[in-house]
C-alpha cells in the first residue's frame, strides 16, 4: 500500500469551480472519509485521484510518484463504484479475474488471488454464479473482491453502500472495517452518510461547496467542530444553535437570548471573551440538554424555561422538541422521562459541553 498526497488541487468546469485548493495527506494504511452533501465536490476529488477527471490546478502523488497526468490504468489504484458495475454475462470468478486477465497475469496467479479474495469476503461458494443470482450485498462483495485481487497501492470507494438496505448497510460497514484492518489497505472513501463516516474512518474530511471545512478524527469532528456547518452536518439530531448576545457583568459572562440567560464558564467563557462585539451563537448537542429535574438541577447556572412542543419516541430514548421564546432546540432524553406536550419545564445545558461560534464568520471560537 502507499500514501496519497493532494497538493493545492482544484477542479474547474468553465467558470464553475467544483473543487477549491484541496490539500490532503492520506497516510499509508489510513481509512480516510470524504464527507459532505451532494454537490460538495467529494466525488470529483475522488475521481481526480483515480484519473477519471483532469486536475485543473495542483498535483496528486500516490506513493512517491506524481500521477497528476498519468492515465487511470497506470496509477495502480482500484475503484469500487456505487452501482457495482459487474458484467452480467460473466460468473463471479470471471468478474473478479477480468482485470487481471487484461494485464496478462498468469492463470495460476489469478486463481490464487481470486480464491484469497473470495475467502476474505466469504463468497467462495458463489464463484460459479452470475450477478443476477446474487443479492445486493453479495454483488457488492464481488465488486470489492474485484478491487482486492488487483493488490493496488490504494482503494478508492465512491458511496459503495448507498444501494443497500439499512440492515445490510450496517452489516457491510462492519465487514469493510474488518477488511481494512486485515488488508492494511489505504482507502479513500466517499459518502454523504455521517454514520458511515463516524464508524469507519480513521479521519474525516468534511467538504462544502468544493472547500474542505475540517480534517480530523471522528471524535474531533463531533466534539470540536471547526464551524457551524460541521457542527450541524455531523450528529443526529444536529447540534442546537441559539442566537443571542454576550452579557458582561463584572467578571461574569452570560449568554442572553429571548429574555433568558445562561452563565458561561471555563473554556467557553475564555473563548467568547475574544469576541469584538456582543453578538454570538451558542451551540449545544441534544444529549447535553437536560430536561430531567434531577439532571437539570445539577446545572442551575444554565437553567432556562422551555415549552415542550413535540415528543418523538425512539424506543430506547425520546427526542424532545422545545421552544425557548422564538427559538427551538432538541433534547435527547431517556425513554423513562414522562413530560407532556405543552408543559413548561426547566431545562439546563451541560456547561462543559457548550460551543461558541462567531455569527459573522460562523467559525468556532473554541
């Protein structure tokens, strides 16, 4: 396997810049996720690494070699597509062996590689079947097997699980993670699914409008988002954002909004103290909003009055939608909480888990 390096890579289609100045250093054996909404430039970035799109500016290195203008077939990479792209008239074995036959790999070597890949993916009993005789999950494994037999420097995967149902997607996600650990492979993986990104990636690249917003570990992306977009894109439900003003009373800093206030302390207070004016945005994740009386009482300095607007039972937990004046937030609570729609309750924010953003730049102040 090998590292992959993108230096100041951009892609333009006429006057439209689809990807802007991307710099990524993908380490050998890393599982790097490109995450973002449709049209953010993640697939275009992947296709430039594959050689399926020309680079408008910048350079791409795979291992020690500059491949910016090298044809796809000579880049020594393997790509797994969303739609499997299997040959319907060929058996599973023939599909997996096809690329090797084109490269005139000896038959004995082809047999060895296909058998090893089939064993890894648990499809050894399917080698004689045609794609139409396989389930969606089995077809995806064949597509992965076809990539594995290449023994490439890097694997590129473009939303390979999006055509699977929810249960199979979860199962295949686990299999892909195990496969990465077993092969020690360098993988560049594109998805819009934050669950895939958080559970599989060693690092995540969050993109928006062709621009990289943040590169970090899953833990860093979730707990230390670089800006409001990352904060609300990663996490289900999204992070709550409240707009208000910074209130200074001597040495005490508070966040005031809709006639109520929340006292700021620790890292949050230090961060917002740098704001040039009084406006700010406070962020808090749903699991850090406490509506249970025993929990809310632990944080009297952040208690506010809220009206229960909606309760969504999720089985093991409830999502509680709250109105605080003109603004709304969501709390993730235990399923044993027994509030009612229309109740006015006291809720509190965990002061050690709050986030602060500059409203003018939307960048994190933390």
